[in-house]
C-alpha cells in the first residue's frame, strides 16, 4: 500500500480478496484468516465483493467467532486494524 500521494511506502496493511488483493480470499477461510491475523499481528483489509451474500455471511461469522476467541487470551491482546469492505451492503 502506498501513501496518499502514491510516492511513499504508506502503511503496512495486507489486502485480502477483491481486485487489488495482495492475496486471494476464499469464502471458507474465515477462521484461518483470523488465526493468521492474530499469529502475525497484522492489519488487514478484507474485500468480500466477489463473494455471494451467503458466502459473505459465512466468512464473516467464522472470522469473527475465531477472532473473538483468540483475542480473549491475554497473550493475544495486541490491537489490530481490520477493515471488512462491503460489510455495509445488503
């Protein structure tokens, strides 16, 4: 990701899924992505645009449940920035 003017390095945020993905995203990978996010303490943008509504709900439910359980442990309390794109569309 680059900074606002496109010349600097920007913030270290990984984009999963969508047209500008650093890594593709599978609908069945919600729990895996949550585990990765906690293990590597990485901030993410999750683009769900290419998923059906059913797959979006499945991914987000699995992701959030796993993330909630993992972040409940004292060792995993570091803050994360997670943006779920298309979360406002129904």
